[in-house]
């Protein structure tokens, strides 16, 4: 177990409150033919991310794909009383410069970047800044870790009562917060990938899990594969949103029925799937979420097919 022991004062919740530090919600968008579309952050609980807030990033229109489209994130940060962060009772020398930055980390993609948001001195008044970051297509995979941090931007000349303070450029002084965002697989409404396979079917389902209770509900273990080389591919495109893509909606409904039926057959039955221990984010965990949240009836194939389509008609097509 790793334990970090700081040798200088760090940003605390009480100090953030005294300084009037406030962080707005993250917003995520993408663009379709120059028009901005919003993505939704849906809260999730993951035991492995107990120090951070975790969210699934979902496109309710079913258009967004992080592999093929750039994603834009933004956030507003405000520090109402910057002077509270300086001097012996703060975290930096009175003549130092503090900075706030956003760290974007993707362990799976092996990417780590920092984006400055604002800087301040002991003489600064209230500061409000909004950061906007472009995430390139096919650059980040699975999940992002977003840390909004304080750091020493410029060192100062410590007075006698400030020698215990951090005073080296680049030193991190703690987080405003940490947010985990799943950007595909568990983060999308449904794992879908594309292929170009002449002579093959328009779509198929891949169920590649070995352990339904532990293997994750990600594109590696379960997904719909759409064949762009098929003559009917134009019928399943959702450029104007799922509401106008009835063929694709029915494909997703059929695929969900296949996946849930396969998950049930991967264990001793529906009761075990619904009530036995399952790892957060696993196939079983995802299937439980679909069944319980949307009221799908999985007691028989016929009722499952009907209840999925009834739900889709209500939530997506609004018929």
C-alpha cells in the first residue's frame, strides 16, 4: 500500500473553503457538421475509485464515438479569496505565484497532460476562469482521470515563518477534486464498433467474456459490430440521432436480448445473475442495471424482447 506523507502544508478542505474555491461541473460536447452536441455524465459507484467521483459519459442521441470524433470538455474554476492561500497560514510564500491546472490522465492510452487554468498571487482579487480542452479522436481509451490541482507556478523568497512552505516551481499542493470519466465501453450507452467486411452480415454481436461476474462490460468483452461495407449500412447510420434511426434501434434491441440471454446462460439462471456478487462494471453488473433500471422482463425470451422494445419506444422514439 502506498502512503503519501507531505513534508509541507497542503491544500485542505478548510483552506479551500476559506479561499472560496469553487469548481463547476465538467461539461462534455462533440460536434456534428459544425453543430455542438451535449454529452451526459451519469454517476456510477465503483469500489476501485472510492477517492473520486465516477461517471459514465453517454450520448443520448447515440451519435458520439470517441474513436472517430473529437470530444471537448470545459469547466469553470473560481477562487474568491486567493490571499488566504499565502503566508504562514497558507501553502505558499507571500511573493510566490500559485497556479491551478487540470491534469488529464489515461492509464490505458498511456497519456498524461496538464492544462493551466489560472494563476494568482497574494495581491490577486477574486478570479474566475473557464478551461476548454479538446480531446483528439482515438486518443484516449476506456477512462479519463481528471484532477484539478494547485501547484507552485513560481517560487518566492520565504520569510522566517514561511520556510516550511513548498517553494519549488512545479510542486503539487493538492487537488480541488478528482473525477473519473468512462469514455467508452462502460462509458457509452452501448459498446458499438465498426468494421469493413465485404460479403459479411450487416451486424453481429460479440460476447467474449469468460466470467460474467468479473469480466468488464467493455468493447473487448461485449459489443455490436456494424459492417460499413454492407449495402444497407446507410440505413443504420444515426447522424441525426437515434430517434431517426429506427433500424439501428431495433438492432440494438435485438443485440441486448442476445447479450442478456447469453449472460443468463453463463450462470445457473436469472436469479443468480441478478443477486449473486458481481464486480462493479462487470457484464452481470451492467445487465442487472439494464433490467432493474428500465424494467425489462427477462423471465422469458418473448417477454424480454417485448419489454426492451416497449422501453425503447418510450424513451428513445417517444411513440
